[in-house]
C-alpha cells in the first residue's frame, strides 16, 4: 500500500514523540500489504483496525492514539485523515470530515 499525506504522520510524531515507534511499525506493516478489503486489513494488522463508514481506524500506541484513514483498495493507497489522542477521538469532531461519507 502507498501512504498518502505522510506529512500528517510526521506532524503526529513531532507532537506526540511517544507514538513514534508505533507509527513507524504501522508504516512498515502497511507498505508491505496489498489489501483488497477491510477483511484483509483485519486479518493482517496488529493495530486493532475498526471500520466506521468509509474510514478504517487503527489503534496506535497501545490504545493511546487513533489513526483515522481512508483506504482506496483498488489503487492500493491509504490516505491519512487524522491522528488523534484517544480523548480527541472521543469528542468526534473527525466525524465532520467530508471523506467520511463520500
């Protein structure tokens, strides 16, 4: 899978340095995949993926952070939409993202 908007991951590491090892492990895993469906993601990811409408949400840093993504399985591309603390995620502002229902 190709990761788009890696800049958001770099910003996440700058803001939450403790997340760096988990983000790097996630990136390594994702780049080795050729997912065709959410079932593939669920079967191969160690990051407790969950699906909410068009988004796939990964647990990063032992349930401390949420990485919210949009996966284009046909193009083998994963788009980083949000990187949030668990508390920020629970507030639900990310649900206003225009990509959520597109």
